């Protein structure tokens, strides 16, 4: 998470700053007369083997900056998003644009090898302070059909499938000499939008019922009639307890044993006072439910993240907005788990603020705010005197989050994408004192917010915290850690994802979706395409009551889930902690 104000207020203030004091609408929207941004084209075309140039012009009366450039998902003729393919723009933003000035942009296609023959599309938008100010349609050309002339074509595959389960289709051709060939096919699905077929011939049904899948190559075609049955797995939630905190906004949480720990965020203005996010709270989990036990007051405006070591002995809480300007992190002795005791505060090299953290044995991984800051790794084997041993920055953008497992660090590096480091795995000779980059992937949409690595399945679930599009959850295949590739996405209409927790044994991903509450997603089997079209959402929960709004003291604003001893614990920005009992699944 990278904001403290409600979205409308944040945008309104940012727009005024970006326009040098120019007016904006009551809802924070950009006044197009004041902005005056435009692209010098109504449409542009890109292909796997060619890029395109595009000019962005400031025709308005004021200097603008920064201007963000964002492309939407690449979609096929049926309007289905195509995972793995994306149009990227260089540069991804313009720091400042004077009146009458222009910027030349280069658009290129990445992941074009995943496309099948045909024409696709996307949309490139220019944003000022998160609000769209100009847009252009982008036509994406898939690979051409091979010029092979065939005498016949045969399409084979299962004729009975379950909606959302990926299956293999096989295309075999016979050329005019009688030789058997394996052609690259163009695919159609009828009804349109009822399913997706990849370049490798993997098919997933988006709807139940009868679906006709056709393959075409070399002037001939064949059709397979498939019957797709519904998915029947479902999950319900019962709210069993709540730990209420309405004095401050609640940020992240961590549950260990019989206790939970939660951070606080920003400044919450109450009827009698304004309270900054300068408190770490400890909770007893009950019965009857979360009960506040103690708190630690810190020099911060936001204590965004809290983590606890695997043995429960050590805790860490991050500082942002400290009055002394030093920020950093505080390490906590949790030998008495209900009453954390401060061991040390580390600030050197962490003065911009620490947004997120990860504890892995004797190593503490810290996300330092700001472009150019990146990752710091600390040796905390002596937690009273931690010391910095290494750092890393991807060379662009800022770092938002870090997740460490099996000697690999997965960095959510905002517009630089997902970056994988060897920090002791050995595959690239890395160590916590000398991290080595293994690979990276520019996740479509940018704004890479968080990640969860599932080594057994070779998958990483990556959140995209884009409040404009809005963002999606991306599924990245890392079976080959040196060559990550996006294979699927999951979206919830009108909202962007935040943090996730994966029940690996059950194959259920719990995703916090801000005002849309918690979403439970079936991630069993091969994941392919747009998961929200496949009946894979098992269930959801949102507190009944007023129309939810984050940072406005209203309704649900789900930040982070954690499954612990069969119960799902949620941090809720507006209310504190919520405890759910999952049923079914």
C-alpha cells in the first residue's frame, strides 16, 4: 500500500500540485481544459517484430508532471484478455511537460510469442495524478499464419471438460505430399468468449455448456465440439469475532501462536482528536476473540508493516513519517508475546522510510521508500545490534514489497515488475550478503505491489495496485525461475487487490480487495487465462452496513488476510481485526 489519504482526496491534492494550482473537479477529476494532453494519433499499430512511435503533446496552458503512461490488457476479438502479452511504452512516464512541448514515445510488444494468428487490441492512457487525461487505441498484430498448404487438418482433444480446467488440444495436418505436419493454428471459439485457446493449444472453458472450438491452418480447418460442466466447489464465511480499533487506521497484521500484531496507518481524525499511525498493537486471540493486550508507541506517522520470526521470538515493525526524520525499523523482543519489548531501532540508510519487511532466520529484508533506494538486507543474529550487509536496486522505479522463501527473494518493484534474487538458494551463487539477480518480468500494467511464491507449483501470485484501471492479480509461471511468464489473471470489477494469503494444502488463495472485502479463489490445477470468468471464485465476504469506503471510516476496507489454525484473520483499515470461519471448500 502506498497512500494514506482516501482516493478522491489524494487525487484532488495531487492534481492541483501536478497542474501548478490549476482547478480540478469536486471529485478530484482532471479538468481537460487545464490539462490539454493529447496523442498525435487516433490509433497506432504494433507487432511482434516491430515497434511504433507516438507523440504526446501538452496543448494546455500549464506545465504538467509527472505524466504516467499505462496500457490496458491485450485482448482478442472476443474481448478476452491475453495473459503473457503486453504493450510497453518507453519511457513509461514523463517527468514534466511544458506548455506546447511534446514527448516521443516508443511502443513495443512483449510476449508476442504467446499470441495465436489474429488481431488484438489494447489502450494506452496518459494519467496526471492518477486521472486519465488522454488515450489512444493500440492495434496489436499477432503472428501471421504459416504459408503451408495442407490437404487436411485434424483437431483432437477431450470432448468433456470442467469449466476452468485447462486441457490440451492437438492439431495434426497432412500436406499435399502426404507428410504429417504440426502446424501453428489460428483458433476460434463459438460462442465467442466461451473459452480461450493458447498458441500451444491449451484450452480453458469460460462458460458451461456446448462449445465449438475450431482450428485453422494452411487453408483447411477442423472443429471439436466440447461439453463444459460447471465448477461446483464453493466456500462460505461466518464472522465469529472482531477486535475493534477505531482510534487509528489499521494496516498490516501478523498472527503467531495465541497472539496477533497489527500496525497503524496515516492520521485518523476523530470527533475529539487526530491520531497518527504511530502504534503497534498486540492482541490476544481469545476466546472470545481478539482482545487488545498492549501497544508500543513509535516515532512514526505510519507503521505500515509488522512481521514475526518463525519461532515467535523476534518482531519487526517499520517506520514512515518519523518526526525525527530517521524512520527505519524497530526490533521487538516477543518472549512475552502479549507485551512486546523494544530491543533496538535501526535507521542508518533507512531514513527515507521503510514500507515493508520480511524476516527469514537471521536475515531481515527491508523495503526502503523512494526511487533508487530499493532493498536493504540486515544481519539480525544479534537483534540488539543489527547491521546492514547488502543492498539491491533494480535500476528503475521504486521497490514496494519483498517476499523470501527457499533462498529466493521476490521483489515487487512497482513499474520495474517482479524481480527474483538468489539470496542463498544457490542457483546463481547468491547469499544474503551478496544477492544476485536471477530474472525479472515486467508484469503488464506495472504497479507491482506484492507477491507470494508457491514453490510446489512453480507459481508466483503478483498483485497490481492500480486504482485507475483498476489493477488485477497476476499469475506468473516460474517453473523455470530464469524465464518467468504470465499465464493467468484475476480481477474484481471496480476495485484493486491488496495483500494475499495462500492455503497451499487446499489450493485456496485468499485475496484482500479493499472495499470489496475478502475473495477466496480456487487455484487448483493448471491456471490459464482470466480466472474470474471460470467460476473459480469460491466465495467472498464483506461487512454488511454502509457503502464501504477506505480511509473514510465507513464499512469494509480489507487490507490483509492470514489463515491461522483454521480461521481467517483480516486486518480492516476502518475497524481493526476481523475473524472469519471458512466453511465448505
